[in-house]
C-alpha cells in the first residue's frame, strides 16, 4: 500500500525551516519594504540578496525547476507543500525565486530554449537580474486563443511583430516580454522600439507592438509552436496558483477562528453561535477538499506529466477561485465592519478570488475541459432506459443466479417469495 498522508521527517524539517524563516524575516520585510525585490535602493537590494542567499544555502532556491536547471528538483508534490507555507506571505515567492509570471516564462525557456537563449535569458531571470512578463491575451478576447491576431513576419534576419496585447501582468516593469504570436512565441526586450505601453491598466498592461523588430534567434521553440509552449507554461502556472491559494484559505480560516473566539455578541463569544460554527466547519471542509485535490493533481503530474494531468489541473483551476471566494467572504463577514476595510488582508484575499477565476483562462473553459475529458470514458446506452434501470438489473441478476437457484430449490422458493413481495412495492 502506497497511500500516505504524512510528510517524511527530513522534508518536514525543511518545511519547518521555511515557516520560521518566513515568520522571522520575510513577513517583516514585506511590511517595512513592500515590493523589496524590485527596490532600486542599494541597501534594500543588498538585504534582499542576503535573505535570498539564506534560501539558496538551504537548497530551496527556484523550487519549481529541475536540478539540472538550477533548482532543487523537488517535483510538484513537494513544491505544493512548500507553497502551502510561502503562499501565506506576499513577499515569499520572490524571495524563494518562485514568483509568477517569471516562473512560467523560465519553465518555457528551460524546456524549449537553445543553450544560447538559456545563457542569455534563463540565467539572469533565475538570478533575478532580469524580470519578465507574459503577453498573450488580446483586447478582443482572451478565453479563445483562436481569436488572437498578433503576428510576426520574417524580414531578412529579423522578425517584425505587429499586434496588441491586453493584461500583460507587470509588463511595464519587465525587462523581457514573452509575446505569443499566431506563428510562434517570441522574446522581446521591453525597450525595443515599437513596444508601446498604454497608461491604463497600471499593473496588468495594455501593450501595442508596432513594427517591433527582433533578431531571428528571439523565436522561442519551433515556428508555429506558440500554443504548445503556452500550454506548457499555463499548466504549471495554474497548479502553482492553486498551491498558494491553499495558504491564503488557511490564513482566512485562521483569522476566522481567532476572531470568533474573541468577539462577543448577545451574551457569548460569537464562536458559540451556531451560524458562525457553520461557517467555520464548512470553511474547514472546503479547504481540506481543495488541498486534497491539489496534492493529488501534483502527485499525478510527478508520476505522469502536466499533459496527462490536464483533467486534475483544470479541476483544481476552477475550484480554487470558488473556495477562496467562499472562505475569504465568510472570514471577512465574521470580522464585521473591520473585515470590509483594508486594515486586514481579508479584502485583498476576497478581491483575489475573481482574479483566480480569470487568470490563465476563465473557470468556464476549465469546467468544459474537465467535463469533456470525463465524458471520454463513457458511452451512451442503448434504448430508452439507462444501464442502471432496475428491471434490467434484476433480469440480468436472475439469469446469473439461475444455476445456483436450480441447484437449491429452497433458495429458489425464497427468491420467488422475494420477487413477489418487492414487485408489489415498486412505484
Ligand atoms: C489578475 C489577472 C492577471 C492576468 N495576467 C495575464 C498575463 O500576465 N498575461 C496575459 O496574457 N493575460 C493575463 N490575464 C488575462 C487572462 O488570461 C484573461 O482575462 C482570460 O483568459 C479571459 O480573457 P478575457 O479577460 O478577455 O475574457 P473573455 O474572453 O472576454 O471572457 C469573458 C467571460 O466570458 C465567458 N466565457 C468565455 N469563454 C467561455 C466559454 N468557452 N464557455 C463559457 N463561458 C465563456 C466567461 O464568463 C468569461 O469570464 C490576466 C487576468 C487576470 C484577471
């Protein structure tokens, strides 16, 4: 029997180290120097590097990558357990070299880049000497990649890109833009002439690519390979978001319970009110169910591949936004008026739920994926009645048992009595 719900002691020791490091160093950093990893201040930068060195010394840098690419090569299941810890602290993914959108772009580079491309872009991205963004969605629609029109035309020894992208997260501050074109995935330095970043939205940028020229070697992977690369990128990204969502849901539940035990109303702490208990119990179960779904998906990826675990990843993808929405809403509600302010993380958590339901594709598309893939293992029944139609079942059972009944007249008589009795009760 290989079923296990325990973490091996050596790895648990790593998780304990991560938790302590996050509590003692990462959380204070976040409050004193928000967005420290991107800070231009040399003193802040040096302190961030010092903390990152501690992570590297523990062999925990760039957790999502295999060993030969500079990461510890934990695999997805262990990565899930780590993300359950670091996902609680906004600054932690960057301090561990494991923050989106860079992770997905690095995965693409690691899997499809030439040695030269890896040297030029993967290494500095891994070292956070560069940052990147992923430019896929277009203003006319993001759910359906067949609507995308951004295109690269070959002109001598250059590609000329024309098109428009929408909601490129952190595009404004990226060194590199990974641009999905109808005929391939291209790496475009942000300062290339023709890259125009619109003033709005501020964080998820609207970018015009107007006659943007890049050398031929800025094509990543094969020509016309953009959809394959995008799937590879997004498959990993989706499950990583879900791993961190578990941490956010746990934080919301922790806050809910602490508040319920503290606040009083109508003569008792609110934890004594059954409708509050209902929220706590339901939130606990939703969190557990999400966690098991995520861990099983991660386990399956480790044993097969992202491609083979598509049903599980899609199921996780649409479940996480719902669970985050419901638990963060209940936690916020239990905090009363305080919950509606930005004086706790609850508003941000609740606002993140719709993000989770859209980023990397809307929930509906993932539900359709799950349903289509599940349906593949079924076939329609013949005639008007399903295979579980009781009269069919009984008929088949009688035929199967007939030799036993023939050999045992007492049993045959009892069977006939049963038949008569139950025939009179069916309705
Ligand atoms: C926080 C955040 C970060 C993001 N970061 C990036 C990024 O870095 N790079 C990038 O390229 N994009 C990014 N996106 C964009 C994201 O990929 C798109 O929002 C998503 O693919 C949906 O596209 P859309 O917004 O154009 O919605 P639309 O395609 O207009 O869809 C709108 C709605 O229509 C419905 N719908 C669409 N298709 C179907 C269907 N097949 N069945 C049923 N209903 C359907 C759904 O309700 C859907 O929400 C980000 C989005 C968010 C919210």
